[in-house]
């Protein structure tokens, strides 16, 4: 029988492979990078706000424990520690079932393009990959897309497209789509640095840069928000059931209050003008920031559906997430708390046997937790194995964000940012809050 192809050797892809093996199904994990969790490695310096017990999957633990591996019991690892302490050993245990340097460039049905109905569900999947040997076609009994969103950061442009000149600024290395690390300290000291974005990645960057300001007061940090109101930018604080997530926003708030960071609200970037080694951001209303030596754009991520053009998908038109979970995670509506756990029924598409899991399942929506993904793959694999009862069972309650209000009205001034949110008297749909890059 053909294997179940899993796209991506990140936390959810590797967990899916462990569940497949446990169910007697053969996984084949296709990873575009040269190592397991290659995307996590790119933010390896960032400390996660989920503790170790919430960062390992049950089936993966069962696969690893006979080797002498012990699950870390306490602490909040960095991305690099997550790889070293769990993800790399898991990939090693999976062995040749994980193929590196294999980029998936297309998924379809054998002998059937998107328009053909007859006999479609009975045909195997075909997965086209590009690797060192050229192109290869692999047959699969089912496909689990756990490719994530890390390679597709959203731009600074307020209309969802790169701002005028943004690509040029990126080529000049003035605009970057990453969280600054310790190696940036010397290069950024005494400079003007701009952070664009309002989620957890932006708050992490702001906290890192505030530390540089403390050591070198001539450093200037501007934190650019598109919304007119600060709203829930600083998170749920002590009410957040993930304490480290709550502290992240509070530290950023303190950095603003201490004057280490200048908050710029209602700034919707239209243009990025490069002048030598600096960039000037201009808003749609004509406001201009002083020249920046570095701009970190941390406005979220978006899924890449390009290689799924021959798969019948049911995606929400706004979020590009599976339609059945879009209302749960829509940042236009939430949030007084946590999103419910999602399983195979929520993640199913009109293409039987195809599922999108992990951060990509949230589309453009924020705040995806590793726990969410582990529950998703448990349910999806149970469904593929024919265990409908296990697939329908919910084994997870997600922690509350401590945020009431969601994003509110986009153009609301400060003080009215909760208009139309779940804090309003009228009934509201409860959903989740602000955005990490990878949790």
C-alpha cells in the first residue's frame, strides 16, 4: 500500500508520522530543508511561552521512550532547545521515513485533474517533489499538509501587498522578516530600529530591542501598529493561562511606558523608500517616520496554497483556513478566551484523504499552539486508520488567552477599540487573540 505522505518535518509533521506508525500506517515525511524542523531553527534564539510538557506529542513520546529518551518535565525551551531535546531525536528515530531536501511542488490525484469527478476518490494521490535529482512523483494513500506558514511572512504594506519599494528595501537588507537576536546587539546599538506588527513576534522583538536601549540609550525603537487603538496588543497579562505569554506583552508595555520604545498607532504603510543604508516608511495618510537603519516586519504569516491547485479545498475566503474552523479563529471577531480543539471533521476538505494541519490550518489567523497541532494529527490519523470514535473524541482543552475583545473595530480610536468585540453586550462569537509566529 502507498504511504501516507506528510508534508513538512516540523513539530506537527513529525508527530503525525509517529501516530501513523503507531496505527500501523506507513508515513513518508517530505521536508524541503536539510534538517528536521528547519523553520524552527531559524527562530532558534526565541524562547517559547509554552512549557516543555505542552511541546511534546504523546505518540512521539511513546516512540522515543524505548530509546532511553526522557521527556523534559519543566522549563520553557528556546526553539534550538526544542529541536535538540525533542524534534531532532524524533526525526532520527523515524529514520529513512523522513526525506530531506524534498520540496513539494504539487499534489493531485492519479489520472484526474481538478475538474474530473468520476472515480476520483478511488485514485491514489500523486505528490510531485523537487530534489537534488530533479523532479519525482510519489504515490500516496493520503496526504497530510503540515508545511506551516514560516516561509510566507506577510508584508509591511497595509493593503496586504508589499508596500511600494518594500522589495527593494528587502534586497538591500534594510527590511527583514525575522525576530532580532543577540548577534544584532552590536549592529543595532545607537541606531533607529522600526518594528512593524502587533502580535507576539513583534512583542518579542520589541523586548529584545528594549534591552539594547538599556545598554545603549542612543538607540531608538519605533513600534508601528496599523490600528488606531492599542487594543489587546499587550495581551492578557495575569489572566493568560500561559503565564509566559502574558508576561511577554506586559514586558513590551513596560518598555513603552519607560520610554525605551515609541509606539506609533494608526500607521498603515504605503511606501518604503531606501536612501543608502536606511529606509523611510510613509503611511497612507502621508505621515513619515524618521529614517530607519533596520525595519523588522512581523505582521504575521500566510499559507502557501500554490502547490495545492489540483486539490479540492474548502478554504475561508478571508483567512485561507479550512472553512469549518475559520469562524473559530477569525481575528475580526474574537476573543474572550480560547479556541476549541479541532480534529479531523473540522479539517476535512472535499478531497477525501487530504488534510491541512498545524499552523497552516489557521491560515492567516494568529495564535497557534503546538498542543493544537498535536490534537489535530491525533484525530486525523485516527480517521485515516478507520477509528471514527477516536477521531471524533476531543482530548484537549486549550489554555485561555486572558484577552477580552479581539481586534475590535479596525478604525476605532483609542478607548473604543472593543466596539463590536466579545466584550460588547450583544452576543459575540468567542475566538482567540493575538499572534505568535510559531507556538
